C-alpha cells in the first residue's frame, strides 16, 4: 500500500480575503466551530489575477488553515458558505507527515 492509498494526516487549506478584519472574524468562527485547529493569517500582500476578462490587482490577506482529514469536508462547506467572495480560493494540500504531537493536536481540536 502506498502513502497515496491512505488518508492524509491532516490538511493545509489556503484561502484569501480582501479585508483583515473579515479574515480574522472568519478565522475565529472556523476555530470556534472546530473546523480548524489553527488559522495563520499572513500580512496583506498583492494579488494579480484574471477575473471576468480583466486583470485585477488587489490587496489580500492569506489564511493558512490547519484541519484534520475528518473535519475537512465540514471546513470546505463552512468556507464556501461564509466566504465573502463569489468564487473563493479554497485550496487543500494534504499533509502527509509532520511532528506527531502537532498532528495529534490538530485531530483533537477538530473533533
């Protein structure tokens, strides 16, 4: 059995918001609901992207969200429902390995 045949130890989920206050509120709701163990907010950065046929340049806050495999589906649904963007960036990267105590903590926080 290869590592790809098993569930990841956890997930790192990335999303962006255009307002630091809204990002902090969303992060708090996700942690409080048990969808995420931790949400790390990066300082605002500039995003260049194509939207509806135009090139846009905006300031955005990036959220790095840590969650368990079990909580990922609920986190995805909550992000989709609560995110202010019409088409939010919701990218999930599997965490295949890490410090066991940290991965256990993620699982404990997202039960």
